[in-house]
């Protein structure tokens, strides 16, 4: 499985093309829309989410509620494009046009503006920011939503939520099931567990917004049902945890990833890091603890996968940092685009979906995946095989 996305933040639409999804997988538009709507929610979101009502149009690869095995195309239209047609339209401008509206010559610190302008030769850095915008993650969530449908049909569930915002940590009972984690976090405006921490998070978001600033945090994705042995130790580029880490780091504004106890492992002795192995006749192999987050040697252990991602504060600020106008080389305050004061709750949804896609990709690489019923039989047979290993 693989996918490509296309589209600009204020362009006509976002497009996702997914290849490698098995045929005969039941897939409905509403399953994708549910994920897109979740991405738009969360406390701290800006006005753009009030403008766009992200709903998907499936234009290929699905017939009568089932996938065909051919590429699936998803389209999300940008409702706001009608206000940007003269700025973002594809037709050439009239020869007598002297000034292009909404040009950007003052790169924003922390964004792709300056580096992208240098790389692609864009003096108007709107040509950079329109594509580098986190608006693109709506297309990735669409791909992940398809992956989540495949995983669920195989008994694999994925949930994303918030563990920390602005240094305020939300405690979670590690014994909670995925279903319980999902239900509790989805009922929270900031997608977290501890109501007291949630209130403090919202107050921190309000304060940041009042000051024209932004705040970041930590999202976590929790996965149940992945069989052991997915990924491989034999080559560096086949390690599944590495692939997941790469996908998480590709999300806009994410600056770090950890599995299980993560960086805390550097401060513990080995006896307090590694997970003891157990076996019983009914379940087969398991671990006494899950400090390594469901991975050993780049492969799944069969325990829940637990991965955290660190999101920096969004760099578009209403009290902008100093920058330099690339035309005059004079210091200026950086340009302002519409922005969120905190996007961590929404980013937890994005992270959930990029992780889901990597897991679905690993499944389809490991087992025969052209025809979904055949794939399901292969996964079921494998589970039975490793249980009795």
C-alpha cells in the first residue's frame, strides 16, 4: 500500500490516491468522513475549521460499497477557494497585472517559507506555504481512514489522544482498554483523560490565544490486535517501528517520537526497561509489562503498540517573530496567516491515521493482499500458528 496527496491549502481541492488496497474490502464514504470531522475538532482550533466542512468524494476504486483493488481516489473540496480564485487560480494573469494579491516576501520563522523559496526559486513564498500547510493532513487522514477500515476488519483497532499540552500532563490508567481510552478521550474537548488536567489545558490554550501565542504538546497512539512478528530485524529499512517513527515525524510541527517508556529508558537500569516473556496455553506468548511499547528488534510483539509524538507550538503567531523581507532585506515582523493557538488535539487524530496506514501497509506486505477474504484467512492462520509456536 502507498499513497500520494496533492493540493494547496487555498486551492480547489485536496486529492489522495491510494494504491494497494485489497479488493472486496467493505468501504463507505461515511467511514472516511467520520475521521475527517474528528480532525477538524478539538479545543484551540482556528477560524479555518469554521469555513471548511471536510467531506470526501470517492471518485475511483470503490463500487457498490466494496473496493475494486484498483487505485482509490479521494477528493476533499476547499469551500474557501471561491474567495481565492484570483490568488490561487491556475490561469495566467493578465499582462497588465502589476501586483499579485496576498504575496508573501516575509518568511515566517519555523515554517518552510524561506527554505522552500530558496529550494524552488519562489520569490513569492505563498507558492511554498500553500503546499507546506497542515491543511494537507486532511488528505493523509483520508488515506489513514481507509487503512483503519482494513485493520478493523482484521481485528486491529487504533486510537489517538492527547497526553500533554503546554507542560500539563494528563494521567491515564495504563490498564484501560483501547475502547475505554477512545470513549473517554473523545468525550473531552482536548481529547484527554484527566478532567482536571483538561481544564488546565483549555485555560492554557485560552491564555496563549489572548497573548497571540501558540502552545504544543504530546499526542499518543494506542493499538490493539497487531499480531507479533510484523516488521523485520534483517535490514534497517524493514524495522516497523522505524517506519512508524518516520511517518509520525512527517506530520507538520512534529519534532520527536518515542515508543513505550521511550526516552525514560535512558534513565533506568535494564531490569526496569525490558519486558519479561510469559506463556499460557490459551493466549500463547505475552509480556508481563509493555515498557517497550509493543516492539522488539523492529518487530511487533503482539502487545499493544504505544507511540508518542511531540508537537511543537505552531509557528504562525499573531504576535509574529522578527523576520527579513527577502526583497528589501529589511527586518520586519513575519507575515500572519490564519492559525490555531493549539492544534495538539487535532494532531492526535492525524497521528492516529498515519500510524494506521503504516500498520496496514505492513500487513499487506507480509500477507497475500490482492483479495481481502484471502488476506483475512492468511492473517487468521498466522495468528493461530504463532500462538502455538
